[in-house]
C-alpha cells in the first residue's frame, strides 16, 4: 500500500496544530508544521530589515532559509504569524518551500503535514485530507482563553476576532495557493468539539481511508 500521508489544512487558530500532532503520535508518523516555514522566512526578513512585501526579496530569504531554527518558541507568536501571512502571498516564497515539504511528505512510512495548501498543492495525492474549521468567533475565543491562561492581562476579544478575520481574508484571498478545502477533503468543524472529540473524529476519517484503500 502507499504511505500514509495525512494532509491537515484549515484557517488560523482552528486547532489544526494540536490535532495534527496527536494524529501523528497516534499513527507513529513524523509531523511537519508547515506554518513554521513561513514564520521562519518572515522572521529572517524582519531581522535583516528587508521588506516582507517585496516578492523577490522574500523569495531570496525563503531559498536561503536555515531550517535548523524551526524549534524557536517565539516563532509561534502573533507577530511571527502576521509576518508569515504577508510573505506567504508571494509565489517565489511558496515555490522555494515546496521541495522541502514534498520530500518530508514522501517519507516511506508516511507523514502528517498541517498548513493551508497541503491537500491542494503540496500533497494532492495524500491518502487522507482533513480540512479543520471552526467559526471565527470560536477561534478568537480559544485564542483569547489561551493568552489569558498564559498570564496575559492585556487580552481583548474584539481585537483578536478582528485579527482572526483579517488573517482569514489574507489567506483565502491571495492568488497563489489560497486557503481552501481540496475537493476530496473531509470537513471537520470543531466549533462544537473539544480537542478529544476532534481527535476521535479525525482518527475515524483516517481509519476509514486506510480500510478502504487496503481492500483495493
Ligand atoms: O499555521 P500558521 O498560523 O503557523 O501559519 C502562519 C501563516 O503562514 C498563515 O497565516 C499562512 O498565511 C501561512 N501558511 C501558508 N501555507 C501553509 C502554512 C502556513 O500560507 N502551508
């Protein structure tokens, strides 16, 4: 049978990272958070004082990206996410990151990748595609609670909701690889689900796909 490649896409703060990590652990597969690649490019540009909105300059940084710094925890912060979504609109940036992502996905045992365009562009042949969504309000609420839990006292739900919506618009409205579910993706709306329920639903999708394919 073909390797178990699992593509998990969806908008910001839908919980795909947490879900993808648990799915990867459960099926003993390597996991790649592809958002970190765009975040790292954005960070490098900011550090160098270059312009994140210049496609050619941003493309150069993406081609020269040092992939050994992806575990820097500050990459997961809000600022890096904003920069990431600005550099992610550029064709040269996306092209520079394709090879690394595809070779990760082509590991013989399979892999779990999460992002925006995994099921549509990076791994259109993935055995399982899950598109994780939740309403903008639910995602903003989760992010607000998370920040409060981390001890932040300057958290404003309305501002976070506006940011979530702005990010959705930029990710869905761009010309190259916009955020959208692949035709054959399973939609998983987590608005009413906690992480355990979302994880069980995702495993059902994966198990069904594995059984169906093994019967052929
Ligand atoms: O998933 P995460 O929030 O870390 O992604 C940060 C930004 O990187 C997204 O808002 C999106 O613009 C971009 N991204 C992308 N394609 C991916 C992963 C992330 O365009 N596969």
